[in-house]
């Protein structure tokens, strides 16, 4: 079950997600989507690698693996400069990176749209990935979301997910090789995503 309090720890994988307040939208145009992904790279990239993602008009999903303790320590010392690195507080530092992402995006969004106040409904939810079967199901869940919420009819139609990027040959910061090795290649990856997707009746829920 998703939780607000699960610590994000080195070398562990998680499905993380959040949504906009009420009936508001997080992304109003293409520029918003691109800006959010750019902010994610800046704030979260140094502490986590990404397997998959999906950005929908009012919410987002990411499947990530937190980097090693040494990598996180290195980033901590870079951004905190002369502060002491405390292993006991590493989860707080990682969560701070995500907080910076959401705050940075909200400030920009508010400024561009003459808006005030919080944009995201609540603290970021997360689910720890417990085994290979869970990992596979979460990959599918993330990628099917636009179809699930009836924004498109097929997974590949939605351009703000990692699905098409994982299938391309162009350079990517996604963990493409690990994903393809896990599924045994592109053909199996594509076939796995051809499962039946049942639509929801609204565009509000995750």
C-alpha cells in the first residue's frame, strides 16, 4: 500500500507519485511537462536513477532506485558544503531533494500563471518494490496510466511517459539496459505491455 512515511533508502527501489490539489492541473502545456522533467533531473537525478515515469495532467508517477550511500554522501557534501554527513539522516536528505523538486516547480508554475498557494495535494506517496513480480507490475502500472485514465487509447500514444524512450536507440538517462535485460529484450517488453487495461470513470484518482 502507498505510504507517506516509508523512508527512501540507498539501493532500494520505489514507486513514487503525487497529484494536484482538487481539480487543478499540474501541467497545462508542453512547456510545463518539459520543465518538470528538467527540474526532476536537477533535484532528484543526483540521488536516484529512473526506471520509468509517466506525467499526466493532474498527477505523476516515477519508478526509481535510490543511488548508493557513497553517491548520496558525495552529493550531500557538494550541496551542504561544510555540514557533517549523518548516515542516520540520509532518508531526510533524499526526501529534501524531492521536496525541492515540488517546491521549485510550484514556484515557477505559480509565477507563470499568476497563481498563489500549494499546487500538490499532499506529501509524496511511495511504495517500496519488494520483488521482481512487484517490479514488473509497477512498470506496467506506470506506463498504462494514460490509458487507465482515458487520456489515450494505447500506451505508445502518450508522449509524456518513458515507454517510447525505453524502446528507442537514442541516448537516455533511464535505466534502459536494466529494464530490457529484466524483460529479456524489446519484444518481450512490448508484449508485456499488451495486457488488457481497464479504464477509470474519471481523471482524478491515481
